């Protein structure tokens, strides 16, 4: 995996520029494994939300189970970053994915047997959250280990493009299975996807560029906290990610409720709504990948955040299914572009020895998505789901305006100028 993107010239040809990171052989297998891993996760979350809704008939419990997963991510993310900086990242990916495959098999058995109860889902969600929390910083930092800084935005966009393909196909298939078969069959799909991810990563080759830090893990953890706190640009990016994840991406938790109770389209319509989101992911990631190593990253980041909140707000007030599909697609095109830019900037602006820990703080913000879903579940139970989703969108819009007024974009450009990678 020594080949680096620096050996390849950015082509003016649109196709070559869009798929530039695939020149690196190891990245192809990482990409394939990441796509299968994402399929496993997106179908797991979709099945979980629908299963909890069927068992309890309560938006509150849909949000609460999501909150359990989020709390797990928030508590363990900083520790996961230390692990990602100290151990073989590829092996961490495979072991955590194996754990998630076993959890899916357990849920399949409980669902097929009719023994499934809410506490089973909550307990296994905690285990799944632990595995995913360790998986996330290992996966993101391994991407830069393979590609280097100049190709990182392209590689992250390419990975998210794979996620977009999955988001289009997998929810529609899963929705069909939910409507026509036992939910246990969906968990078999989750487990099979996880195994395919492991097989792909096995083909990738051994990991390199690992910092073998033999200091105390607790010292490493403290160093990570201090480093992020003392770097104002990194700190601002982490706070921005917290707001976006907590109040915009949390709309995902309420999708089954909106599909069933607002749009009146049932499980199949829920699957189509999720697939429309996948179309948006594809559009956003293809656009990002085709732009190459774009300039003015800070300005684009803030605009993507603003657009994400705006279109989620429009989605929250729509009651016409086709319009809702269009709005969720546009919103997620904005959201995934925002995420790609955030992930890229956090790694580029971080010291190499600290990347795992910095990315783990970003991963901590992912825990805010289900935690935000917990809050939305409470509001949805008291008022309704569209109001809960719309309120979160308004908060994201206000935060984006605040960042524009505080000059985040020019601050990012100054920080980037100080962190240019030597050619």
C-alpha cells in the first residue's frame, strides 16, 4: 500500500478526475469493503426502526433506541481514536465487522423465533454501537494512509459514492422484504453484507503508516483532548459537525414515522423514501469527486451546511410523497457533501500522530445523530414528527449563518495554507 496518489497527476478529463483514487489498488478493496459495511449498517438501522415501531407502536421508543446507540458512540469515540492510533487499522475493521455480523445473526434468530423483545434490541444495539464506534476512525484514517492528503477528498467522495449506490438499492430491497417476509430475513441480509466487507478488506493487503505509540492509552486520550481544544479551527469544525449531526442527520430516525403516519406509504414507501435519499447521496458524492482537490473548501463547507438545513426544513412540511422524495434527495446531496468536506479538512489539518484521535472526535458527533433522534422522538410524541424534524433543520440553518458571520471560511483557508503537504 505504499503507492500514493502523489504519483498520479490530476487529469483534466472529467471521468479520470472523478475516479482518480481508484488508480491506487489497495483503495479499490477498501472501497468495496466500505460499501458492503455501509450496506450492513444502513439496513440494520432501517430494520431496527421498523421493528421497534411494530413492537411498541411508539415514536418515542423509535427515538429512544436510537438514543441508546448514540450514547454508546459518544461515550466510546475518544477511546476508539486512541485504539485507531495504536493498532493495525485493517484488522480493527475486520474484527469489528465480524462482531456486527454475529449481532445480526442473533437478531435474525430472535425475530424468526418470535422471541424478540425491546430489551433484546436495546442490548444488541449497545454492542453494535461499540463495534461501529471502533470501526469508524479506523476506516477513515486508513483511507488517508492509502491515498495521502491530495487525494483524500476524492477518495472520501468515492467512498460516499459507494454508500450512495447502496442507499439507493438496499432500502428498496429491505423494504420489499419487510413487506413480504419476516423481518429476520433483513438481518440475514445485514450479516451477509458484513461478511462480504471482511472478504474485501482481506484482499487489501497489510496496513502501513501506523504510529506505534507506547505511551499510556490514557495519556494518549488526554493528548487528543488538549490538541483539539487548542486548535481553534479544528475545534470549530468539531462543533459544526455536532450541530449538523444532532439536528439535520437525525431526521433519519423519524423517517419510518413520517412514511407511515404522514405520507401514508407503509414499509414499501419507507424503502423508496430511503432510496431517494440514496440518489441524493450519489449526486452529492459524484459532484464532489468530479471537482478534484477544490479550492475555497471552507466556503463550500458552510454553504453545504446551510443547504442541508434548508432542504430538510422543506422536507418536514411536505405531505406529498413524490415531492418528499425529491426534497430528501436534494437535502442528502448537500449533507453528504458537507460530511465529505468536514472529514477531509479534519484529517488534512491534523498532525499525523493525532489523526485517529481527531477523527474519533468527529465520530463522536455521529453519536449525536441517534441522540438527536431520541430528542426528535420525544418531540414527535408530544407534537408530531414533521415539527420535530423541522425544528432541527432551523437550528442547523441558524448555526450556518452564525459561522458565516464569524468568518469560519477564511479561517479554514489560513489554516490550510499553514498545513500544505510538501510535494
